[in-house]
């Protein structure tokens, strides 16, 4: 079936689609005095006059389009504003709501709407549009947003810019989204707390198919063809099937995406006679989508394997992320639709690339890849903005000065307006003139005031954030070496503009680290939340991340004994998190850069911003969107979005191979079979030839039995299913066994003495903390491991080995 035939039959495919009925819905024809029924929509919609929903103080009027006949009655009129004005909508129940704003500028005798520039704010904290000017076109501009709204009221405020006395809108839609569309525990919630986030639809693509209009989508969306986003169209071919064949999973319906989206797809353009072993097979189908750099994006990929009867296996790339898709893992029957969400940073180049390609796990004669649909949503930045340049910052003195000046101007202009309008206007102007003043977010509860360190003290400890004291950087921001007034050396982690880590991660780190203490967990000294600053202060780890001693730097090579001791230390810290609390703490981002070393090479686990608490009431997992670092992901967690303590075990197993081989866990510069370290190392481990891929600097310096036990431990950790993986108690025992096998055969050299006699090493001082609802225990400074054992290098476990007794 070609595209022309498909376009002709499109209306016939949707006749049986069940209409969605939202719990709350408002459809406004702005500036109109009568109702406009859009009968072509499926289902049809009744747009009513907007005046009853405007605030009483709104300075507005209606205008009529007399210049040309628009494509829809919604664009015959517009509501214009000469001052701040708000729409207010009563919301019946809490949940995600869809907001759409329609713009089609036109001119009449009094106004030229194409000259209007304005801002739009929702819920008094999300800046949806910043100094926006609607494009002059015969095609309307429709902006779509997803907002979590508690039952009560949703307000949408329009504020003319200082350069233009005019704002306008043609139509507004507000309605409840299906509960399963943006799930509470979906990726959106992990990008940030759902009540603190907003999404803007940037791209909605029907891959391989024609345009889908609101007439053919029960949520009245528009899906556009993908042709303009394919740089190399000849790498792909279009496949299609009857939309009536498409089925949905139990929790999903056509509101996720209509059958017409899932019934077309692009696959790799390969001749039927070409086997996967042919070198010409090694190519990807790639789409490129323009985005604004600096924001985080939620990428939703839609799949439906109607070609290979639900047996297709392929590789998907989302930006720098790579994952293998097994359609049979996600669905139970052929032609059953499913989707997978990812988050991606908007690169500086301003393009997000999505690619599909062959998998090494596919058979030589049926290897292929598929993509049916794609949606890309922008996530608000840390200031609550979805528009403009994200996260600008000025110094605090300029903040104070300009904030006061703007406030005076605002008060003079809108002194007669009601309080709500005044606050909205001040919010927008202060944000535009002084970005370091963040939009309102709930403050961290001050139940741990003893941990709060004044900003002036932190600045003093770092010489005013002197760049010469920067010792690292990451998603959260820069890390500075500092010294507090009492002489304590600290690492100061300061959130910076463009930070990948937002307020929820900042809060989680404080909540977790303020309530636990263990010599193999980095200690939190304090935090600061002043003048829009988010700063965490930790004990200083003199040697830095483990990764820098493995590859990519000129740091000295770690001996095999030192590597084992470091892995054992990290395992002890993680065992404590998993086994020593009423609520298991799942770290969720175990990797070599999050294992820090002190001056004695003592390993400590760091970075708890993504951690989750597992309920204590018999629950075995936490349902949550996938978050972490690519290459360390637990495949079972990735497929099911069920996070367990065994997800940490998998990531730790990947890190064990990384420690052994001293190479990146994902290295795209290598051949395809070597790109993924875990997969590559497993191949050699199963052959019994792991020694062939170890760090060349260790060759001849590892006891063979020690290496065998280490390899077996890593292999068990990266088992496909969590039930087959060991606990950290077992991992710890096996690693200690591997160390014992090594040290009892090889002579101990003086330079190998890492000095890890842990009972003599103090834990960094932490200020007292009152108990909260997070009921986790603090380990005594001089206690042993999380299970009360001695924390010396050779634990009491090996007394059994030394005396000849089995475990």
C-alpha cells in the first residue's frame, strides 16, 4: 500500500475509534460572542466564548479578522490584552492537563497582531512563552503543554512585553489528559517532581506515514510526516499495515498514539538477499530534530512490530544513548503497540539525532530495525521556563539592584490591578531582567537546620568560587575544593546554569545523606539554599573519582590488590544501603565516577541524587522511569521500569569489568562487538579467556584463581534477570575471597600498601540531624561494616578459609 492510497483511506481507518471523554474540559473561542462547533474533529468540539473565564481586572477587547477568510472559525476573532490578564479554569481533579494556545495574527483598522510580543505564564510559576511573537502565516501556530494541576484552579496569564503594548490569543484548550499518558512514575517524574514540571510538545512525528490531523486523533493532536527530518532517505523504506490490526497493551489505548501512527513504519532499506554479515549492512537510519540547547527533553519512541511477528531485535540511539530493543520483551502478541521514554539533553549544536540500526543478536537473515512514531517534549528549566535562553544568572548584587528597579516600574504601571495580576507581572519582568531570581519552587523543609551553611561561609571557603579551586564538574555543576573556618577540607558542589540535576535531586541528596553514615559512603557536611544557589558540601576526597585511575588520565596505575580493595569498599557501602535500613536505599547511578577515593585510596560511594527508597511493606521494587547512566543500565529495569536492589548489582557488575579492563563501558570508536563493555567481557568470560582483555598493565600481576573468582562474580552480577543476580552480601564475600586468593600467593610489595586499616580512619564530621520521616539509621563512626563485621581488608569471613573450614 503506497502513501497516496493510505491517505485516501485514512478517514475510513478511524471510524471505529472510541472517543476519549476528559474529566475536565474547556474549549474557548477567544474574542468570539458565539459558539464555534468544530464538527470535523473526532470527537467534535464546542468552542464557547472566552469572556466568562477572564479575570475581572483584565484589560482586554475582542477583534475580528477582516483581512482574509481563515481555515477555521477559531481564527475569525482574537482576544487582545493591553495589560496583564489571566484566564481562570476550575479543575475538578488532580492530574496532568493538556493546555493548547492557538495563534494566527491578523490586522484590522486598530491593531496589527503580528507586532504583538508577550509572555504567557501558567500556574504562576511556569513561563510558557517569553517575549513571544506569533509567526505571520496562513497556518496557525499551536503551542501544546502538559501541566500537573491539583484540583482547584488553573490560571493562564498573558503579559505584553515592554517592547509591545499588545498580547493576543485566538483559542484556548484545557482538558484532562488520560492518566496513563504521563504516568506518575514515568520518566517525566524522574526528570523532576511531576508537580514542579511542565512539558512543551516540540515534535510529534508519524514515521513513514501521512499527516494525522485532529479529525483523526481522539486527543485532537497533529502528527506530521517525517520526510523533512531524514537527511538520508535512501537508507530507509516505508512499511504499512491495516490499522485494524493494531492492538494495545492492557494499560494503553489509542490516546497514547492512534492506530494510523502505529500502522506505518520505517525500516532499514536492505535487499532481501543481503545477509547481516555483509559489510554494507552496517548503517543506521537517522532522523535529526532541531531543539533549543540547554534544556532537557523527554523523547517518546513508538513501536509496533507488524512485520516480523513481534520477533524483531534492533538497536536504538537517542542522542548519545544506545539501547537494544527486543519487541517480544515489551509486548505479548504481534502488532501490539508499545512506547519507550528517554530523556536527553539539548546539545549545543541544537539537534537531537534519533537512529535505528541492526543488532548483533538478530539472526543473519532477518536483521532489521523499525520506528513507527516519535514525540519530543521540552522540560522546563530550573527557573520554571519553557522558552528563552535557559538558566541565565547574574551576580547577587546586580540581582538585588535590578530586582528593586523592576519592582518599582511594575508597581507604577499596574498599581490598580488585583494582587494575582501584579504578582504575575512582577514574576515575568524580574525573570527577564534578572534570571538569577528563580521562579517559586517549594523550599526544602528546614528540619535539618544544623546542616545549613550560610552562603557567605561557603564563598569564604572557596575564595569566592575561585576557578583555580575547581576540581571537577558534572551534570549538577562545578565542584570546588574548599576549607571551612574550622579547617575542615570540603568539596563544594555548586549548581550552575544549564545544570542537568535539578531541585528534586538536590533535595534527595540531602534527605539521604543527612540520615546515614558509613565509612564507605561520602559524608555530607552541609548544604546551602540562598539567593537561588543550590550548593552541597561534602567531605573532601583527595584522590578523586576511581575512573581517573583506570583510563583517560596520567594518574598512576592501580595494582590488582588496590583495585580489589576499592571494589570491596564500594560493595560494603552499597551493602549497607541495601541491608541496614527498614527501607532499602537503591542508589540507581553506580559507576566509576561515583566511587571516590580519599588520600589512602579508601573507596566511598557518592552522588545520591537519583536514589530511591524501596517500601518496607513487602514490596520488591519501585515502579519508576529509567534514570541513570547509559552503559550501566540494568536491562530488566530498562524494559519493565521496575527498579530493584538488583538493579544496583547489575551496574556494579559492569563497573567490575570496567575496573578489570580499564576502558569505557561504551566506546563507539571500537568495532561493533566491542562497543558495549559488559557484552564484550561476557563473551570472553564465558569462553574462559577473560585474561585476554584485561588492562595490559596488569598482565602477569594477577593470580589466575583470583581473576577467575572476580570474573565469575562480575558475570553473576550482570545476569539478564535480577532473580539470578547475587545480593551485595554475596558480592562482598566473593570479592574478599578473590582478594585472599591474590594476597596469599603474591608477595606483598611495600608500595602496594594502600594504608587501608579502616578502623583507624575517621569519618568526616557531620552536624547533628533531627529525625524525620526518612527512618534510616546512622552507623556509629567506629563500627565495622553495615552488618557489624570488622572492616579490615581481610574480614572475619576468611578465618574459615585460613582454618580450612568451608563457608
